[in-house]
C-alpha cells in the first residue's frame, strides 16, 4: 500500500494531522521575535582604555601597542583596529563568525591581564572590554533635556535613575549615554597663588586624596550590645573641600580656597549635548541578540511613565528615535505583499480550473504549508523579518505548484471516467516522483548557501531554511492532504451538463486557442531543431554579456528613518568655539522638511576628537517626506555658508553594518604602512585623487595630522643639576592640564570624583607653561623655563592601527544612480595612476571589501548551485543525460532576470543573486514535468522519443502554465512593492519575474529539442559502447 493510499482512506487522521500542523505553526508565529533583518552576530569585542591628558601618539605607543601585541595572539581574530585620541584608546576585535563570543571574551580578559605590566602605571584603571555587534543600530534614542539644568545634572539623572531601569527591560542589550559626564567636585588651581604660597601641584593632589576616605571601620562588641563604627572621613561637597588645609607657610595654614576655585561641576569640561537647542543627554538603546525588537521597545515605553514620575518637573524625557513604527510599517507592507501574492496565486489557479471544489484544494494547501513553516522557523530560533517574510512570499508561488501538479493529474483521470477515489490514487502515485524531483532539486539550490561561512551565508541561511521548510511541507501536503481532498471533493462530471457560464466558456476557449497555437508552434520548432539549438546557444552568450554589463552592488540601501554622522571643524578649534557651531548646524538641519528631530553631542562623549560632534537625525515617516533617507543625507551633508568652517557628514543608518571600524560614509578605502610618516604623506594624495572622481561624494579621511602641539624640550643636563627628573615634570603637567581625578566619592546611587586642573583661563595660552614650577626633592621650586624650552609643532588628533600597523581610512558615498561596482573600478583606476609605493598596503574595507569578496565568489556560487541540482537530478533519474535536459532551461531564465534588472536600473546585489539562484530551482520544473511524462510514454506506450516528448509538452501545457504563472504572480508584488523597504524587496521580485517571463516563453520550445538531441547522443553512445564490447 502506497503512503498516498493510506491518507486517502484515513481522512480523519489526515485532517487532524493537518490541524495539528496548523496549530503548531500558529503558535510558532505568535512566539516569533520581530526584527528588520535576521540576527547575524558578528563576534566583536571593544576594548577601551583611558589615560587622561595623554596625546594620541602617546596613547598609541604606550597603551594601544602593548594591548595589540597581547590581543593579537588570540585565536580567531579576523580584524583588529584601534583608534587612539586625546586620553583614550579604543580597540575593536572582530572574530570569525563561528567563534564563540563568550570564549573570546575570556581570552580578551586574559590578554588584558597579561599586558597589565606593560601599561603606564598612571592609568586610573585597567582597560575594560564589552561585547558589541556592529550590525546593531539603536532601536530607541531618547533625549533628557532641560532649560534650567546643566548637562552634568542631566547626565547624573540618566546614569543613576534611568539607565538601570531601562537595562532591566527584557530584550535590552546595552544602554549608552552621550552628551556630558557625571557631576564632580572641581578644583581649579591658580598658578600665581600657588607660587605665592610656595605650594606645588603635587602637594595639593596628595592633600586632597588623603582628605577623603570611606574605608571599613569595624564594630564594637559588648556583653549585650554591639556598635558599628563609622566617621565623617568622606567629603562629598565642594564647600567641605574649601577649608581643607593643604600646607603651611610661615606658621599659617594654607587652605585649598586660598589657591583654587572649588565648586560643584562636571568631571569633563569638554563634553556637551543638545536637543532642539537645549542642554541634553542622549540615551541610546540597542537590543540583545535574538530579542524581539517591537516587544523590547514596547517594554521600554511601558516603563517610561514610572521613570518620568521620579524626574524633576523641569526635566523632560523625549523619545527622539523610535524604530518600531518603521519596522511595523515595513512588516505590514511585507505581510500585505504576502496576502496579495496569495490572492493572485489563487486567482491563477481559479482561471485554469474554474471549479470552486477544485479551487478549495490548493487554496487550503497554500496556508497550511505557510503556517506550518512558522513552526519550523520558531524551532530554528529565527525571527519574523524582511528576509523570512520574503521567503514566505516567494513560497506562495512554489508551495501551490505541488498541489497543482497532483490536482491537475487527478482531474484528468476523473475526466477520463475514473471514480474520484481511484483517480486520486492513480493520479497522485503517477506524479509523486515528479513532485519529489521538483522539490528536492529546488532545495538543492540552497545547499551552497547553507554551507557558506561568510556574511552572505549567515544572512540568507534563515531565508534558505524558511523556504526549504515550506517546500518540504508543501510536498508532504500535496501527497497526503491534496489527494485525500480530491477523493472527497471532486466529482465526476455528468454526461449532460448545463451550459457553462459565458466567462468560463470564454476562458476555456482562450486556453484552447493558446494550446492550439502552442501545438502549431511546437510542430514548427520540431522541424527547425538546429535553429532552436542556435537560439539556446545565443541565450548562453547573452547571459555572459548581460552579467558583464549589469551594475552590481552589495546590499540595497535601507530607509530606517535615521541618519547618523559627524560634524568636523578646523583641527585646532577650541571647545568653546565649537559649541555655537554645533548648535547652529543643528538648528539648520531642523529646518529641513524631512527632519523630525536632531540630537548632537560633542567632546569626549562623541567621537573623542576635540574638533568633532556627533549628530543623530530622526526623519519623519516615509510617506510624510519628499525623499528617501539617503537623498536627505546627501542634501544635508557638506559645507554651508551659514555655518562657516565646518563640514557635516551624514549617512542613512543601516541594519546591516560590516566591519568594526567607524567612518563618516558608507564605503571605505584603507591604507596601511609600518610608520605613520608614510601615511601622512600619501593619505592626502589618495584623498585628493578620490575627490577627482565624479562618481563619489562625501569623501572624508580619518587622518587628522594638522593639530597644534606644544613641545617641551628638556635640557637633561641642566635638569639633573637642578635636581629635577622627567617623572616630576610629567606629574606636574598631568596635575595641571589632564583633569586629573584625585579622589573618589561613594554615594548611595553612584560614585563621583574630585577633579583637579588649572583654572580654565590658565589653559588658553602656551605661555602659561613658563609660570609653572617643579618642586625637587630638596623642596626647591624650579621654574619650568630653567631647564626646558617650549616650541610648537603639528601632531595628529588621532592615531589609527589595523593589526599593529598604522592605518588611515578614506570614506566615501556614491552619487545617485552610481553602483558600487562602478565606484570600485574608478577608485582602482585612480590608484593605478598615482602609483602607491610598495610600503603601503591599500584596499577596500568594510562593506566595499565584502562586495569585492562577493563579486569574486558570485560565479562560483551559481556554478555550485548548478552542480548541486545536477547531482540531485542525476541521482533521482539515474541518468547523466536527463539532468542536462532539465538544466537547459536555465540560460533563458538568466537572460530574463538580468535584462529586466538592466532595463529597470536595478543593481545585482545579494538579494537579486538569491532570486537568480531561485530561478535555477523554479524554471526546471517545466522540464521535469515534460521529461517525466515523456519517459513514461516511451516506456509504457512504446512511443518514439519525438512522439513522447511532443505528447508530454501538450499534456503538461496547462499545469506548466499554472505553476509558472503562480510563481510569477507570487513574485510580482515584491517587484512592484512600495514603501520604505521596497528597495530591499524589489530586486528579488524583479529577478524572479523577469526570469520566469522569458523562460516560460522559450523553454516550452527548447526543452523538447534538447531532449531529442541528448536522446540521440545517448543512443549513439550506447550503440558505440555495445559495438566496442562485441569487438572484444
């Protein structure tokens, strides 16, 4: 007994199994997390180290290099980049995709511990690390603002009362704060008063550090009572420090207030943030890996009323960036597209069947297969995102194919006079191998993708598994539920029937005329087989030509409704001069009709360079603006006369970000050298060459080497005679200019610091250095001018490394209508003209590098898919020849896909590549249906090959038309979609629709001719083999 017969005679069991599958799928759908794209975890760890006051070159030499040497020995690192700026170093480690992030974190901590002895002893704390994912854009950004409070007060509220509560919400991965620093007790020292009273900077530091402690003091235990011991050893307000005795002069106590201005302020004077012109702190939230984005955002919003109750009345918490509306809109558009595709597919089936009873069968098979797929998605840990929904949309045209093939064959036997039960058994058994062949050969297309370890493989694994699951479920449904329903719902047509509806008759007449026209055309083709084979060869040549001329890219730009970027001013600008420019530029951006809100931050909380400020621009909803995100970014970026001396770099935030390095544009070209001086010479030349390329825009370099530096040249012989060593000088300068943290204050909700430096008016002129002195071991005050001279020079604002080599990155965006392939070709030509020396290694980085790797592997990926399909078909047919006949349908599909993409100006990205790979599995269905019936006719009815293939073409014409049109209309809504993420979905739909349209027209004629040619080759080979054997 065949398995199909079992289901036909057990209808209750079949329906209950189907119901169970639907219930499991519905439950899985409700539990699926929601995200814009599949979760692709790039195992990335960021190591941060601080040494206040250290120059970028000092940070690179004393902090970055020792750490890089230790970290570079960790297994699995694919890229290590670092950026050293004033007082801070950030090292980004990116690991292989299969590296366990927790194991990598343990190795990073061990490397930091190993490098501890090589790091400067003056570092306030050991380097720290945190896990990161560069592909995670913030899902929610809020501004905590006030017109009456300082940034420090706002930062304290955010850090103490808001950050922890948000971090506790399920799904939150990280909460970051920008725009200021914690409150602190500031000690601004006056050099002339220090000199007058003979007090050194170091003695002030020691006095302050020793004045406040919070150590455990123990307990007293009596016979019947116990007492805790505590004291007022900690000073926690500025007023308590003012009367602190720091020294004695002529028997008189010198108080701290005698030589300094002591007040409550902020740890870092050189950081600030603004929202709509008011002081603000930016609160950014990213989700944890695999978390439901919508549930995470909704959970945070549910906590906001409780958080706002604890805030002062003059403080406002505003949601500025909320990804959930865009994600909901995108998913709604995709789900709407799915519904349209389902309706179109059912309409196609109805046009061919014109029978409500027959229509019910594929109409049930379609949702059962799709809903059941959701159960598999949940078990695999996948999410409901654009790619998985695209897989379900494409599946609407596929999953109904199996049901159509089975239904059409059963219907044919009923029309021949068999009972519905017998027709269902015979019809399903006859095409079961056909259904199996179509499904497994389509699944084989995804084998190369599933085995890929690159970003493309990781990104589309969810797509491939989702579509594979739907196909396998569809195959099982078509061999179980479909024949059972056919045996119960389909009826024999009575001998005398009433007159059909005029519309039905018109459709039937049209289909009959179409079949007759096809039969006539097929006869002509059979008489001109050489011309047909020539046309097939022509399509192969056209594929190669079109592939070479179609524009190529990596991943379609998304419109997430968020722009991110940086404003850069002159390299020597002061913090005080920078602030009004940031406010002015933010106000100008707010005037753009597409902008909803602007947040900005500058100083240490932004990029780390003193001449930069970070901008977050939230756009209005897609249907409320006149341009997409990239177009808005391009028109806002650049220089403006209204804010002279600055330049803004903006780009649309993307859900997919490749590479650990940050840049001010979407694509990067990097230079590496063993020494920084070589890069200083060649980076400007490379940047100038790229600026001459009209295809590029927003060209920027992270190499900033024009900063002013005050160099202290020590006369070591004289310093030695005066009893001064270099360590004394470094300590004095550190105390004076580094905003040195000299004490820690422990409070209930947070820890704060006492920060010491010279008063701001003494940090504005290099001449201040001549008024400072060092106290030697004998207590003598030695002026700095007595053993050192001061000179000026240029110095970098940041030092970047890749691996352990100095590196610089030139970033660029593309002009509208320019592909990444065109841009890369232009850059390579420009680099060949300037002739970089052999000491510099140059190449694309980030997304541009990933595109280069994809371009090199794209032909091999297509060939691997072809090989996988050939192997599967060869095993199924036990033949070397028949798989070639089936695969001969592919060239026309490739021409159709590439030609439509060329006509519509669509780039061949990874999304379109998946569509072309799918075509390999789709269009061969036509050939499979023809060949299966032709082989059966030869074997059972004794027909000649030409008679068999001709009859197969005519008999399978209707199911071929039905399955092709179902797949075509399933992809059509994707190709014609609109909305913010339409650019993400349309390449897939265009590739499939174009390939199906042309392949349907050509393969109906080329397949039977190829079948006959290869049959003659096969027969000739067998005859030759037999003659050789007889000759032996």
